[in-house]
C-alpha cells in the first residue's frame, strides 16, 4: 500500500492512442502489468497507472515518499506530453 497518491486527467480526443504509446514505450524500460484499473508500471519502488476514460488519458502515481511520487509524475507526464506534443496535451497533477 502506498501512502501518497496523485492523479492527472489529461483531456484528448485520442486517449487510447496516447495511452497505448506511453505504456508501450515505458513497458520496455520498467515492469508492466495489465490490471482491471489499467496498465501498472513499476517505477523504482513506486507505481504509475495509465488508463483511459472517454475523452481523457488518466495517469495515477503512487509512492511512499514525496521524491518518488514526483519522479513517477515526471516520468509519466513528461513522456505523454512529448508523444502528444502536436495535440498540445498538458499534464496537471492533483494530490
């Protein structure tokens, strides 16, 4: 169980495309598991979850210390923004 969490709902007309690209890319670098809540990515001793809802990519970060939470947010957010640069996606985290 993780003591810290944050979430970003990133509006886009193509959530499936961007989520798939993000998970595919990161899945080559970190452990990945498909679950009921989405694709779980193990980043250090923390967890990132990528899922989709109609009109949004949902990013969730879970960690036990603020530095690791910030790392998961950075990894997920930075990569998604880079992949979807032409669509102008902006990731804003809520804790």
